[in-house]
C-alpha cells in the first residue's frame, strides 16, 4: 500500500512548514514527526477553543450513543487495517467492491451523528476555518497524546500521522473556502437553505468519494497506473483517519470525558479538516486522470 514518501523534497518541505506553523525550529532536521514535535511545542490556552468544547459537550453529550460510536470507531480502524489488501487487489472487478465495503462503518457513524443533530451543532458552535484557528487546532492536536496513541492503534505510522497533521496545519487557505452553512452569504446563486452543515458535507463527501472509487477505477482500468492505485489507497486511508479522529472525539464527548474542552474542539476540527483536504487531493490524484498521469496506450 502507498505510504507518504519520507525522503521527497516536497514532503520534507511540508513537514518543515508544519514545524513553522507550530513555532518549532527544525532547521537542518529531516526527522520531523508528530512525536518529535509534541516534545517541543509550547502549549497555549485558548478561551475560544475551551468555550466551544464546553458548549458542544453540554449540548451533545446526552444525544450520542457511546456504545455505537465505539463499535463503529473500532470497525473503521479494522477497515484501515484492510487497506493493504484492498490495494494489493488492484483495479476492482466491478462497480461495487472492496472500497464500497471499506466505507460501510463510516456510513453507520454518519447516520448516527446526523440523527443526533451533531453536524448542525458543530456548525453553530465551532469557529470558521482561518489561519489562526487552524494553527491552534494543530497545536492542540499534536499535544493530545491519547489521540496520537489511538492513531497508532488504528495503523498509522509516524510518517502517516505527521501527514495528517500537515493536512490540517498547511491548508488553511483551502479550508477557509469551506464555509459553515449558516455563514454562506445571501447573494450566492443557489438556495442556501438546502446546503448541509460544513462537517456533514465533509464526512458525507469523503464517504461518497470512497464508495465511488470501485466504479471509477473499474470503468477507467485502461487509464489506471500503479501510482494512481497507490494514491487511491493512501487518500482513502487519510479520509478514514479523519473519520476515526471524529469518531474518537464523539465517543469522548459521549462517554469517556478524557479530552479537555480545548482538545475536543481541536479533534473535531482536525477530523473534518483531514476529510476535506484528503477528498480534494483524491480528486486530483485519482479521479481527474490527465494525459500526463494515465497509463500509456497499447500500440496495436
């Protein structure tokens, strides 16, 4: 299965950018990971993050089923563990296959959160994506040991975890284009009342793209390269990682109460951010197959 490259100049630059966002001096260092950053990031209190987390905890704690959340969270981790076999299988045999199966626990999580009014409450409570909001999210995230350990258990190595962190910290401009439904201007050319909450759009979109992979790869088999298959597997893993982070935060909200209010806000924000960035990257790496990307035509 595809791993995020550990030696490419692009990835090293992204990790350097991550360190810069977090205020950590890593000049000349190549081994920049979640764990190494966690030992050097200075904690900062943020009243907005604390108040948002406290509000969400008070409003949603009783609406969520902790047993269902833990069950589907574990099943998402199981599907993450199956992804190497999914990648090894190559192009699916038909329009519904292994990627469709991979998405199923995510849909059950989505349905429960939708029924509980989870997405609407996040839209009403969490700050809009901005450079400052994203920086604070990344800072809280890297200091949340329990979440780091949970991602370890779900099958993310240090490079992959750091890639998820980079997706949050290094894409504030892209994330800022995702606007909460209640903040969309009135003068847009569509009916704003039909737009789902931001966090619902992120999770539902990620799951739809995963479910659509079987058909896309099957229909475009003659165009698909090994690199495209690698990218598909990685971005699906990243999106499932975002769902896993959201599920972990929702379960903590419903039962465990081990995150601080700041950490709860950061985890909910980060889970959505990873889902957004990864689905957009999937589009460009897998769905929009250009002439430069496609497999060469066979000579006849």
